[in-house]
């Protein structure tokens, strides 16, 4: 929720005039939060948190809103222009473009809900209360503690957490060039260093150099090198089979033969998937997995 807007998205005051265009809040990420907290709680009986609220709004306005391609549903991102742009196909096979992060998002006045991603199969998103269509999902205390960019997505099982952390920590430091820009660079290099002498096919040489640089002129992450360089699949496959887990915490009944042999205090249902995840530390460790202790 945007702290300077009401439940319906209307600003409580002039954000642009009082914060965005105010030189005092031009670099909120460089704020000395320790000194600000000392001032705010100089009087423990009557703490003054007004300046903290303004810093929070300044951080949100300067880096927590997805402003790249507009704020309305008709302002779609463009491939090659916006990093979040992705291409999909509708039921008729016609191509369309969408934001991979789902912005702008619908305003939500309820306690929130979980829904399937309309563009990507088997991906679910959580939609919490929202009074701003392009604001990140932030948490106030973490945002002020970090004084930087923050956006989060819930992960419902251990395997998705491990894969997310592995890919995030092993990704390349900078992105690769778009193919259009790469082709322009190859053409410029050919025109600068090669001469038309009637013996060499410059177009053929251009295509050859282009495809060689598609593979060589980019940054490969550690994740890619380990998996693809060694011929391994591009997923974390060393953790065994992963079964879909129910988040509703339902439990199935045991078989009749097992129920008949139960004691008077025995349980007639099997542990749910959430219960199994909670007590995963009690399971017997496979012989191929070494202990960290």
C-alpha cells in the first residue's frame, strides 16, 4: 500500500511538490537513518515519525514504482526498449506483449488472494491490498532498513527457494546485448575494417561474425556454465523428485487396514504436505547426501 494515498489511490497531499521535487529528499537512499531515528525518538514519550514517513514516501517514489512503460493497461512495454517486455500468443495465435512483472496491477481493497499467472503456466501470484497500480510489494521496516530497491514474491516450497537463490546469486553481472544491437555492432565493425574488393562476400562474413558473437559476445552466469557447459539440465535436478504440494493443508485418511490397528489415541489421517515440510529435519537423510555438521 502506498503510504501517501488513501484506499482508493487518491493522494493525501501533493507528493510531487512536497517530496519528489524537494531537493531535501532527492537521494533518500543516502539518508543517515541512525541519526534520523535518534531525532525521531529524542522524546521517548512523544516520538516524532513525520520525517520517517516522508523518507519512506521518497524511497517509494524514487525506486519502488514500475514507471518504465506507463501506468495504464493500454501502455504495453516494447521489446528492445523495456527490460520487462515479454511476448506471448493469445488463443488465436496472435502475438502480444506484456510486462513480465504484471504491471500495472489492479487495485485491490480486500485482504488479498492468490491467482494463476495469465501469461505463464503453473505460476501463481499473490495479490495483496493495493492502492497503486505500479507500486512494488514492499515491507515498510525492511525498506527503511535496506534503503534500497525491494520487491518480493512468495515461494511455497523448499525447492523453489533453493532454485531462486542459486539463480539469483550466480547470475551474470550485466545483461547481454539485444540481437538487433549486436547485429548493428557487427555491421559497423565490417564497414570499418573490411574493404570491398570483389573477392570476399562481406554479407556472408557479416552473418558468420554475427552468429559467432551471439555465443561469444555475452556474459554467461555460473549457473549456465555449470549446467550447460557440463551437459546437465538447466534445472536443479539433484534434489530428487519434487511433488506438487497443497497449500490448503488437507490430510487424507489412512487405509482401513491401518485404521483397524490404531490405538485409541492414534491418528486416522496421514500427515499433510505442509506438516511433512515442517518436520523435514526429522526425515532420514539419503546416504548420498553428506551432513553439514
